């Protein structure tokens, strides 16, 4: 089978298309014939040895896929060859076939194409894991979503709304703010207009927010801490802004607040039951139009370097998808 593989973690130039043996599923695994895979900044960072823990070599990027089950392990009873699934994978998605734990797969309906399904696990399933399981978000609470002009932030806007929260989205510029409004944000703050704490105070009557979802890091994280209500929770889910933030422990302590990391691949490994539940829920919500994932750009396996460069440009307000096998 064909796979995009790197023998060293030295950036995009290390990635080549090569023929490799098809993997064999273990007792509790399935082999998926990949129809489409999602591409993220995590893939870019891992390929450049900028994401920890470092992946094993040789390295095939790709943390989420959708496709047809091609074979099942001896102890798998929940799936069968021919089933249409989306799955979290432990890297390896940019290939014609990948092995996944059966416990990290979820069936997709016939009306959902593989590209749409492949957009769900990391951004939407990850946001649901972070907000529902890690931050313990409940209906009626207020969530501040940073980076709500990018895919991770927009997914969090939709997930938080589906969970019944009031959502304040932070985005830079009118166009990206409009996207957040279309995804269901109750209020949108232009991060370039005035200090974030002043904007949030005006919108919440000085009460602050219950939960902050931050995929950005840097200055945005540092300013957002000042918007927390007493007993608030901060979810750090990435550093798309390019800088690891400084942590103001005084601000956290003054608000008796929690700082929670949400590393989706590690959460998926540690809590597969919750991860599968999150994936199944997001599939059901997408099928029922409760969430509306969008594909910003779609590439073929032959154009994968262009896909990586697109992701690196941080322009996407939706998923970046690589199609590999037959359209589903």
C-alpha cells in the first residue's frame, strides 16, 4: 500500500510517498481502508520534531481518518469488514490503510461522506472531550473561546453551544468574527479592538466566564486569564499562536481557578471509552445538523505537501482534508 512516510523528523522535505506493507490488525484492532484523513498543525509540528512526545520512526502523519473496515482482529465483535467508520488513530492516517483500535472507531451513516467524517475526530471530538469531560461544562455556563477564527476554535464554538453554554468567541477581524457568529456564538469580540478583559466584563456584567477554551496560547492566553469568574476553568488545547504562554499563577489563585491541559491524542489513549463516546456523539450531531463542520480545503495524497503548507499558513476556518481511497 502507499503511505506518506518520513524516516526522520526534519520537516516537510523528509516526507515521501512510498510503498509499505499493509499493517495487520491485532486482536482488538481493525484495518481501515482510508478514504480521507484530516490534517492539523499537530501533524506539521510532529514532522518537525516540535511536538512532544515525539512520534516513533518511521513516521506517517495523520491522527484521524474515515473509510471502510477492511479486516478485523480476532476479538473484535463490534465491527465487520465493509463497515463505514471514522476513527482516532495513533498517527498513520496518511496512508491507504491504517490500523485503529476498535474502541476508537464509530460507525458513520450512509449519507455522510468520508471527507466530512474525517473532519470530526480531532477538532470536534477533541473539543467535546475537553469541554464535557475535562472542564465539566454544564448547560447555562459561559464559555470564552479563543482563536475562534480557526478550525479548533470554531469547532469549540459549535460544541459548547450544543452543550447548552453561552459562547463568547474571540476572533481577529470582521470576516473571522462573522464565521464564529454563523457557527452559533452568542457574542463575538474582535481581539484587536480593545483589551479583552474590558470586552468580557461588559458582556458578562463583570461576572467573568466559567470556562476558557484556548487553542492559541501566547498573549491571548495571558489576557484571557483576567476574564475568569471565581471557580473558573481554563482549557489549554494547543499553541496555534506559536508561543508558549507565561502562566500567571496569581490570577489563577485569586479566582480559585483550574488550569487544565487537553492534549487530544493523549486523552484518547488514556480514556478510549470517553473518546469513542465523544466521536459517536459528534457524528450523530453532524448527521442531525446540530453541528455543521466545514471543509476549508481538500487535497489528494499526491498534493499532500501543498496541504501541509496550507495548514502551516493558518488560514483555514474549517478542516483540511486529504482524500486517499474511494469517495465514501
